[in-house]
C-alpha cells in the first residue's frame, strides 16, 4: 500500500508539535529550577536579524495549521500573534494540535495533484499538493521547530536530540 498524503503530513505535524509541547514543559521546569526568568527564553534569538523564540513558536504553529489547512482545502483558523508569556505560547501549541486533530484523511487524500498557491507581498509560489508538503510546508515547519529547540539549547536548557525527535513519546 502506498503512503497517503494524510499519512505523510498530519501525523508528522502532530508528532513534532507534541514534542515541542514537551520541550516547552522541560524548558519551563529548567527555568524554575535554575531561577531563569522565562522572559529570557521568550526573548532569545540566534542572531540580531532572526526572530526571537516567541515568534519561532508562532511561526511553527502557523506552518502546521496553514500547511494542514491548505492540504485539506480549508481555511486555517486565525491565531493573532499576540503571545508574550510562556502560558500563552503553550496554549498556542495546544490550540494548533487541537485544530490538526480535526483534519480527517478524506480531506487530504486525493489532493496530491491539487494546485496550492501561496501569495506573498512580492509574488507567489504555486505547487501541487505533494510538492507543497515536501518542498515547502514540512521544511518550513521543521525549520521553526528546530530553531526554537536551538534557542533553548543556547540558553542552557538541557535538551538532547531525543527531546526533539521523541519528546512527547519518551517514558
């Protein structure tokens, strides 16, 4: 049996968002234990011209919900980017997971050749559903998740590769 578009997308988004939620919990516990202000983590950035941690979480959420919605040919929910606190960031991830859990295989499967157009202020990009998933949506989503992970590591949170890969599934 072939891998379906649904199987290649929604479970992966969900897995990584659950891992991200577990990473947020671990970072919060570390901050409490070490007396680190959570604002130090939310404001962290890798370089002056990169978005801070808070925006990385928002963009990971946007990439997952936007990717899933486009694959399902529905409108994504609107989540204004207003989170400034740790609980708000955790809630953003939880809301994204809840939305993805509503996407059914029949909404996504069969859309491999559907045209998906992304519009930007300075142009647009057009994909088939399959190419959108593998060439844009998943790489974009994982970029923001791994950047959030890297920011926390740079701030001293004791995370390892398995937190990234299997965070929510760890015993």
